[in-house]
C-alpha cells in the first residue's frame, strides 16, 4: 500500500530510552507537541513496535483517542509519558492487555492524542479514560473514543516482515 509505505518512510527514530535518567535526557532535549509543525506527530512506543496499525504487535489492538486545546498539549503529553514510563497504566487495563505507546498529532486548533493498546477485545474492561479524566481533571478531553485498528478503512494486514 503506497500510503503506508510513504508514512513509514517519514518515521524517524529519535532515541531509545532504557532508564528514567535516559528518558529525561531525551525529553529535555527534543521538541514537544507545542513545537510540532501542523499535521506532524510524535510517537513514544515500546521497543520493537512501530506506530502503525499494521505492525504485527498492533494488528489486534486499537487506541483511545481524544483532542485537547493546543495550550494544554505540552502538559498532557508530559503526564501521559509519566503514566507510561511509571507503569501506571497496568492497574487500569485488562489482565490480557498492555499499553504499547502514545501519539500526539498536531492539528489547527487542537492536538489529537492516542494511547495504543495490544488487545482491542479488552478495551471495554479498562479504566484508561477514567484514569486520564481523574489525573487531568482541569483539562477538557474533547471527543474521546476508542477505535480498533482493523476498523480503519486503510488497514491492511502485513506479514511478520512488515510486508503487505
């Protein structure tokens, strides 16, 4: 699929972090969502998992998505990253599920956040959005929804080597 190939060609790995110290070294020295160009994205994914629906790790998963005002994006990005690296999602996802990563995508008036998970069948048993609304109670999480990756019109299954 041409669109997927073009998208993946534009993905650039900035850094790999293995410790809290290396995370902060990277976080403090790269741009945040407030500096992203329009229609650009930042991804923070577990090692070996590409931020594409068709990645074999992601193909049975989905993502919780929501928008926030641009003025809140930097705080939301930081708080979501803290939840992820602090393993604070473990108590709010189903036992057979896992969070694989986070994405923030810059749009005109707001930014779109996505929290990627492993098992779409388990999303209804999670309390991910409850935890976010509790943590970010002073920020409006606009239009929250969950979408299964396979339900995207452009989804195309790949083999283990990432080929269609």
